[in-house]
C-alpha cells in the first residue's frame, strides 16, 4: 500500500467514520479517490489533514468530515443527476462520480476548471462559468451541493433543483457556520440545520449589504 493510500484509509477511519458516516458508497468512494491528485502540487502532503485545504483565494477543498456528512444527509443514490458548485480541482466531483452519480461540476476559475476536466478524465461534465449561475442548460438536478459556504442561495440556482430534489450547503453567519439541507416541495425549498461547519463564502453567494449611515 502506498503512503497516500495509507493516509486515505486513516482519513476515513479517523475523520469520516467517527462522524457517524456509515453509508458504504460514501466510504468506498472516499477510499477510492486519490485526494492528493485534486489539490495543488505544493499541497499534496497536506491533502489528508482534517481541515479545509485552501486551493485559491476564498476557495477550499472541504475537509473530509464536512463533505462526507453533506453527502450522507443528501442520501445520494446512483444515477442521480448532481450539480456540484465550486468543484475547484474536482475532488468532490470525483467522489460523487465514483458513487455512480451523473455529475455536472461548475467552476468559475478557468484554470481550475481546466485542471478539473483533465483530472476527471471524462467521468463528469465540467462547466466553466459563474458559480451563482449554476448550469441551467444541463439541469434540472436531483441534487445540488456547494463546495464552500453561502450566505444566500440565488434563485437562479434553486430553480435548477427538481421538484422533490435536495440541496446542501454550509451557511455562514459571521464566524459561525451551519450545514443545512433543503428539500424542494411545491416549488419552495425548506431548509433544516444538520451540523456545524465552516468554509469561505463562495463568490456570488454573499448576502446583499445595506447602506449604513
């Protein structure tokens, strides 16, 4: 077993399983996908630390615990169509593709989008464009997941979620963050809080600030 393979097993055993994530498809995918291949070369040695990994300004690969718990609460099933917002270099997309999902990943940084497309090698669709615009022409989606935090989710994104679909994101309020899952019923998304987590707010998902005199 290679050094990175050993670290991958340790990541699952010390970060994922203790967080009450027991679904086999999630664990199997996180054991199979080489996380070190989806971070900048200089960050490879830190790929399996138990925290968010910064890959660009305000952009991270979510810590394994947070991603696993988001996937767990979404109850993703093989064959479902997923919109992965802010895929970065493609790690989250690769995990969901490994789980048998039909993933459309959106990345607005052109260089990262190109790198993700190369790393994923045709296993998913990568769209270079504004995160807050989603991928309307590729939708609608059974599931939408944000690889970073939000303050608000634009209607343009919510409108791409199928009736009965699920959406997951980390909502930040100041320094405090809460992962929430939303369910779309009768055209309206209702949210519930699941666990505490933090991440940088994705571009285009900030709340409007009012003028202060």
